[in-house]
């Protein structure tokens, strides 16, 4: 009896904006030789990263089925969300994901498919295909195989012959989770276990493991229904926690002058340096910050360095964390802007799409920039506690997005100099605001 063919499917998807212009890539490989057997890529219009990733999975599985419907397929993706959901270890809550997961589960018999998470650097072939698709979409075209320059790295090809560490994903449980998730949409419900919620004294704490030292995966069977109460659901493991630190005072801060990325780039004042020292001591006492990332502006770098020196860490500069450019309003008070540019100021207050006078940056544009920065940092620091030293607007945007609040919420938050806020990001895509504008360390 002839043995069934064996394939590796590597898939990826991306969105330039999340949501934004999106595309996917998928490749079917011979696991013995690393030979490329089929490639798929497509620009799919505006979508989220997760939708694009699922679309890539579907395309890869369909390509494998076309080659051999009896094939045994190992799916390798750098999307922890897709791998864990299709393996049945995480429930599928998002309504956009449920039909895509159901479609993927039906392409091949569940016993023929296993899932493995791989680091992004080992998924370069599919990643390049996805980017080629998005590049084609930007030109108003679709991806063409003849124009592709994606090629599998030789190191990745060699790695294909090496069995993955640990047990493979269970496609049977993944299919069961898909069916259960679809059932919940029609009214079936179950009681969901509680996700740990931290108070102010434990806001940077990681989830506690069980007595055996690990967080158990949910038992096979129907997945619990999504809860209507924020903060409740299955344990998603240790979240990535962004501790958001607004820089200390500059000479402009007490005067409440617009101070963005297009102004004089002031240094910390004597009061600001004292604030930076105080917040450094407070963070050292908590002892949970693992990485420090700073806006490129001087006031943030100085604040970040004070914390880094106290914690024995280094500072990484991230351009995406800079403050909004306030254009011609830089250095002015609100009253001065209202006097000189009344119409522009009112437009800015009325719409997030309006920019400050003189080629400033609108809140809409800033949100796109900061959202992209958030996604990069989450991908690089999964499960870690990261201190982001930044400005009023980036902190407010990150909090607003985590809450799902409308743009006008930006004008309804108070953020003091050297204040701490925190947002935890879970693997299922949900976020939890843990703290806002804490200044207890300054008293």
C-alpha cells in the first residue's frame, strides 16, 4: 500500500495598519528536500493581521489538497493565535475568525493536519509572499507568480528535516473548538473560568502558575463561550504588559504649552529630573520591568535613562513612540492657539482627521503610526513587561484603543508628567487597561 504524501505548509498574513491594506502568502514544501511545491499569495483589501493570517492558512491547505487530497500536512506559522486556536487550545471568540477557522478545518480531514508555531525568522518565505501581495495591491494589481522573487532560505530548508520540539498540534481538538465556537454564535453558552485581574499593587505581575509549575491547557471538548464581562475568559498565559510612562517635566510642561515632535525638543527641567528619579525607584521596587523602549525625543530618553540606570537595563529607541507634531502650534498655549488659529483649532477639536496648522500630524495619522508601533513591539516582546517611555498622545491612544473608546476620548483623559499607566495584551487579541495616570510615586 502506498504511503500518503507528506507536506509542510508555511503560511503568513499581514496588514499595513491593522486594519489596513492586507495580503497573505502560503507555500507548500517537500519536508525531505525543502523543495517548493506550490506558492499562493493574494492582496485581500483592508483587513486585520489575524484575518490575513487565516486567509493564508486556508490558501496553503487548499494548495496542499490540490497536490494530494490524502496528504499528511504539517502547518507551520508564526501566528501563535492561529496555531493555538486551530490546535484546540484556545477558544475562538472574534466573530471574524470563526468562519475562517471553520473553513480551514474543513479543507482536509482533521487527522491529516498538525500545527506548529515557529519564530518569524523561520517563516520568511511566506512572509515575503504576503509582502509581495501587499506591494502588488498598492499598485492596484494582484500578485503574479511569475513576478515573485520569494525563495526559501537554505537554513530553513535544512530545518524542515528536523522534527519539531514538543508534541504537535492536535487538529481534532482544533476542529472541535471551531464547531464549539460556531455553536456559541447560535446561542449555546458555558461558564468561562476567570482570568486573573490585577489590582494596582500587582499591576505588572505575571499570571501565577499552578502548583506543578505550568499553566494547563484547557481540556479537550467544547470551548467555553465568550463572556460579556471584560477580564473573564480562559487563561491565555502571561500577557505582554506595556507600562506606559509619560516623561518628566520640561520648562514647557507647567506652562501647558504644546510640545510635540516638531518643536525645540526640550530637556528635562530640575523638577523633571527629580520625577524621573522617583519613578525609577518605584519601578525598581516593583522589579518586573524587563525591557525599556523610549521615544526618540530628548525628554523621554533622559527619563528612560534614569530608569535604565536604576534597573541595570539598556534603552532602545523607537521612532513610532514620538509625540504628535503640532505644527505651527508648537510652543504656544491653548489660549494663544485659539487667538491665532481659531478655525484650525476648532476643526482639530471636532475631528481626529484635522491636523494642527502648518502640516502638523492629525490624531488619525498618529493612531495609524502608534497602532503599527504597538504591533511591532507586541511581536517582539510577547509575554514580557515592557516600559514604554513616551508622551501624552501615544499613551492616550494606546489606552483608547485598548478600551475600544471613540476618538473623542483623547480629550477626556488626564495624564500628569512622570505618570504611569499600564495595558496588558492577551494572545487572543484582547487588551486590559490595568492603570491610568498613577502618580503615587511622586508624593
